[in-house]
């Protein structure tokens, strides 16, 4: 029986990931999501290009795409159950994360804690 994915990725986020990887100009294994210590609440999400799949990376295959989303092994416990979306608004656009495990966010929305 297959394990459930640790993260849900919306169609708009998948489309943006595909667009970013197409613009990159070199082959990629996908994108890698992680967390790092930052901001007033403690943690912030990171997204970067992945040139290869790390030995302990959690791999999320997207059925609608050939793209892979990798999750840093140190971040998995903070990301389980999260939904990743891409939002375009009048004054800003970017990836958003809705994490049911968050206990709070800082006022500017840059960081969170669980």
C-alpha cells in the first residue's frame, strides 16, 4: 500500500514549478522544499532548485507533471500535512504554505513555529 504524500501541491503551484524549471536553462531533478531558522517565530520555508535527489530526500512525484518535489529530510516533520499553493495578487505573487501543524506566525508572515 502506498504511503500518503507528506505535502499536497495545488495545480497552480505545479504550473509555476514547471515554468520555473523550464526557464532555468539546465536539467533539474526538481525543486527542494526545506525549512530554516529565520524570523521572529523561528522557522521559514525554503525552495530551491535540486540538481540531484539526495540519499535521504523525501520524493513527491506529481502525477500531472514529470517534475519531482523533494523534501529535505530535516524538514519533513515540519511539513507533513502542508498544502503548497501559488498565488498571484495585485501587488505580490509567490508560493504559500498552509500548514495545519503551525502554532503561530509572525506578524509579517515570514516565519512560523510548530
